[in-house]
């Protein structure tokens, strides 16, 4: 017998003080929800997220943690579970996006991306697993369309997101049947902030649908996966068809 879609009530979104993470937290808010808004340094942005989520009727808990520290990451999960009264959904949005030419790569650049974008994601999911098993909840990772089409000048980032995709797929096996695990892979929804209007127009011209995406596109995809009881181990690509043509997005 199929299960009826149910909106998660106890939700933690990492990186919810900025950009895509903020949009996700707002999309998931509803009057019966308690939303944990995690932030690292973006206290002002997190307060704005708090205001937006509260306006939709949700209880909001602001949770600060430096996710570069895996001990702090695990502590974040414990604090969120305590303050939310449990956990039904974990959305892992916090990540680094570092542009670096191949000739400038060093161990530090490699470690920065692989640590925050993959190792820490595992630590968060692993710590949350017992609570999610209890609630029959789910995890949604935020990966990247570069898991399908690599791009130049972002090598550690691309590799870290590809590793996270496989982490998601493997966790979907390890945690089934109690916990579903999926991912959303955004394409060009928020170009680098230093891109000019001309560069943005050039990016849009490469997308089959003819325009850049919006953080809300990613947020709606997260909600869809969170409320779909028969989907696990799946990466939903939200890129306007960009990966269809196979060209890199950033030079």
C-alpha cells in the first residue's frame, strides 16, 4: 500500500542564512513545522530567514555552528534534535564553492572542499541517522549538476560533489527502509556574485530553457523529494536542461 505524502514537521537546514539554503528553509515552512535554521557566519541572513519562516507560521530555532569542525557539526545535530523535539528531515545545503585554476591547486585547497562538501556531510548524516530512523524521516543533500558535467577551474569542488552523490546513494541503501536519502543537483541558479551582466547572459544562452534558474526552483525540488515516500537514492537535477548539451557552465 502506498503512503500518503506528509509534510515534515521537524526540519534542519544547514547553510540556511544565505542564498539557496534560505530559500529551502522558507519553502519547507508551514504552521505545524519547527525549522532549525543553521548558519556559520551569516547571522544577519539567518535572522532574515527566521523572520520569513516565522511569518509562515513555523516555530524557528537559530543554530550556529562552524561546520569546518566535524565535532561542532555533530554537536549541531544533537542540539537541533533537542530543540526541535526530534528530526524528520535533514537538508544539507551548506557548502563551499571555490574557483581555483588547476595550476594553483594545492593540498589545502583540496582539503577545504573535500572536508566541508563531503566529509562533514557524512558526519552530519551519520549523527542524525538514529533520530531519522525513529521518525522514518529523510535526508536531502544538495549536490551540483557538475556531478554529470564537470567544469574547469573548480576541480576540488566538482570531485567533492560527485563524492557526495555517491555518499547519498550508498546511505540510501544503508539506511533503508527507515530513512530515505536523496539529492537535488542545481545548475545555474545563482552564478558567482562577481559575474557581470554579460557573463550572466552568456550562461543563460547555454541553457536549453533560455534563462537562469532561481533558488526557489531548488527549494521546490527539495520539498518534492521530502514529501515523496517512494523515492530514495535519487539525484534530481534542476538545471533547465543544461546537462543535456554537455558543455561546461563556467570557464
